[in-house]
C-alpha cells in the first residue's frame, strides 16, 4: 500500500431517546459522505455498557439507531452499517491501545470528568478507558476521516496521539515487515513510514452542536430530566411543534446580524437549528427573519422541523416493526466490516510480536 485509502468511520451510541442533536450533529452528515468515499457507520453498543444498563433496552436501542441511519438515507448498499460488538477486532485493538495510551492522557479527558463527577472512584474502568476503545473503532479500519461533533474533538485528538505513538514506538518493526505507508505529511515527530493514519476530524455545518431548548448554554441531551429540552426523533408532529413553541427565548426580536446573538444563547441555538434543517447559513436565516419577533420565527421553525423530521419518524417506525430486517442488515454489515478489520489486526499482531496460533 503506497498510501492510506480515504475512508470515513463514525458511530452513534445506542443509549435511547435519539434526538435532534444526534441527527443534525452526526447522522444527517453521514448521508452525503457515502457518495464521496468508502464509509463505515457503527452502532457503538460496547460503549453503552460503560455505565449500568438494561440488556433488553440495549438491544432495542441498537435497532433504533440502525433504523435512524436507514431512515435518514444511509444506504447499506453503499455504506457499511453494523454494531460494534459483532466485530471482535474492536475489543482486541482497544486492549493494545490501552497499553499504548498514557494514564495522563486519559486523565485529561473532559467527558470522563463530567460523567464520573465526584464519584470517580466508583466509575467503571471502561468509562475511563472509553477513548482507547473509540480509537480502536476508528483505527481498526485505518480510517482517514471522522465526522464528529465539537464534544468529540478531544477524543479524536487522543486517537491521533495513540496512532502517532504506535507509529513511533514500532517504526523499525513496521519497516522490517514491510507494512508501512509513506508518511503523507513528513515531520520530525513521525517516521517516514506509518502503519496508522493520523485521522482527520470533519467538523462542518451551521449546527455542529445543538443545545437544550430549555437552556441554551447546555448541550441537548437524552439524559436531561425535562423532555421539553429536546426534540426526539420519534416525536409526533404535534410534540415537535409544542416543544419549539415552549422553547426558552428572550423578549427581544431576532437580530439582523450574527454578532447580535453572541449574548443570547437560546436565540442563537434556534437560529442554528433552522439553518441546519434548511441547509442555509445562520446569516442567511437572519437576513430573512432579522427584526422579527419569536412569535413569527418559532412557527416557521416548527413547520420546517415537522416537514424535515416527520417523514424520518414514519420510516423509523416502519423499519422497527421488522426486527429481522434490521438484524440482517447489521449482520451483513458486520461481515463486511470484519473483512477490513481482520487483516489490519493480523498485521498489528505481527508488529507487536504475537505468535499466530490459528
């Protein structure tokens, strides 16, 4: 291999209540990429067990994420769709990366601090090591690009750090076995030949991070106690309209300039949602609605959201009525994913010095 094959990898965790933030921040952005380069989209069910979970609910949620992928327009004939636990290479590479990554790197991960809170001593080792599994998810396929939200940038930076350390630590071995790829961006920090690519983030669009409808300073979350804080992908048209109508705003009309929303997080969030759903920029939205009160803007946003999301909700419900079909797609996708990951792990074992027993 003279160069890394361009390849996209990303995944969504099946923890229930898929919402607008999941759709705009991730799933909707997956769709056009399937026509640009090889794409692998995973339901990362192994990540969902880092905290206490109900096995039956995990099964249902895994199918729900798969249905969302399909309903959004991801074509299993173009992209590989599978659930992580069916491909053993993820877990095997994660252990190797646990031995590559440094404790200090993981200790700095913001998400662990937020999720573990003051109860860090009782948090699972899996929650702490979550980012090394995420690195394995990506690098088991030597993926070159990952569409991520702002909240995952730190984890992707860690993935790059792990790849860089592996490339440096085993540079001589990689060269000896003839497994290297010419470094596309030579630098003093890296050898001339790499085994793993330094994966690039793909962060784009007017609403890469969707905030709560009740508090514009907090990310939209499935764990928020208030269901009014989020638009769930399986909400009815009436529920979507109600939530937008009740979304927190301020008494001032919308500004005509984006700078005018810098201290108005709820207004900025709604404008960002409108922009993302309509495929326009925030500036274009404000050029149309600047100076208008929320009594005008909210109904327009509600109509747009219903128009965009209702067909997807209907399709998700239709797909979920046939579990056999969904399971078949995941099983077939896992086979295709294994065909890519298995040779990568075979080479990693050789690099590490493991004997092949079978």
